């Protein structure tokens, strides 16, 4: 019973982490075949993200970083995959890729960071490089994890970076470090959500910390949430629980009540 719940929840977690955009008007078989193809790719590449913008005629769109340090943007038209763009070889292999609208014009930018702590941002009309973090890479030697979210009081998205074991906010429009925390954390994955129902967002690091998004101080800590982590409202009370996997089993934490609930 435990096993089937764990599998079900894992499927939910996977669906949450891969919100594919598939257009209407395709046959079910075409869609199924395409999804299988994309699933195979997403399983192969850790550095994979859905691209939440479709041009006319496109059924699906995603971005991945390959094992040679090149980022690719693939689209599917009529059930066929086509590479729309690829980057130059990055300084280091991409550790993670994101597609988020940083400048608020409706169209996502492609964001990648590498094992050599270099961050790249491209716009996606002409794929011009908007930023390469040469200065910040001199200051931050190792980027452990990144998440893109609007976590502070300015209306734009921030790049929330754990670099050299401290949380940093990098402005998503002007690309400077606007805030840095002092508490030591060591995540390989982070999430941003209101997990304690105080109407303020928290940063959740998979190594077990819940961090205030204003002060960047640790609010609560446990021995670790596991890896990967995701969010799921298990008890259906409208507040997300933190879900983490360790050694094949899922654990759910209610951060509001500061306890494990499953
Ligand atoms: Ca944009
Ligand atoms: Ca913001
Ligand atoms: Ca909160
Ligand atoms: Ca809940």
C-alpha cells in the first residue's frame, strides 16, 4: 500500500515538475507518441524544462542542456521535433535550464547556469545573449542551486541563487546582486512557496531549511527534505506540503505545523 501511494505521488510530483504544453487539434496517438519522445528526452537530460510559449503551428516546446555544454531549444510541429536554436558551448556544462519571462514582455527568456558558476540569459526572438555573469562568477565560485521566482517586493522575477552556500537574489532585469543572505545552506534544489500559510513566500532548500524571503534568515530546519523535492497539498487544506524523496520513499512535511505528516 505504501509502495503504490509512493508511486502515485511520484507520478504526481513528476507531472508537477514537467508541465508540458501540448496544443489541441492533434490526434491522441500523435500526442501520445510526442509525449513519449519528450519523456524519453526529459529522463535523459537532467537539465530540461518546458518552454511555456508556442508559435502558430507548434504543439510542444522545450529546452535542454546537453552533455557538451550546449543549450538547445526544440519545438514540435505536427508531431515532429525540430531544433529551433542551439547555444554556443557554455563555460562549463549546464547544471539547470529555465524558461521564464524575466522582462515581463510575455515571452520567456532562456536561463542556464553551469558547473563553472556562469549564468546565461537569452531572449527568444533572435536568441540574443542578454547577459553572461562574468562579474558575478568571479564573486560566487560555486552555484549549488537556482530557482526563478518573484520573491521580493519588486514586481519582477528574481534569480534566486544559492552560491558559495549563501542565498543571493539577482535582479531579473538588471542582473546585479540585490540581496545576499548570511545563513549557511547547502542545497542541490530549491523551491519557493508559502508553505506555512502566513501569506509570505518561503525559500525551501532540499537540505532541510525554510528561509524567509525578506530577511533571508532560516525560519525552520530539519535534517533534510531529500532529493528531489516538490510541493503537494496532501491533506487538502489549501497549504502546500513539502514532499521529498529519500532512498525511494516519499516524505511529506507540513511546515506550518513543523512536522512530518507522512
Ligand atoms: Ca521576456
Ligand atoms: Ca521581485
Ligand atoms: Ca509563508
Ligand atoms: Ca496541506
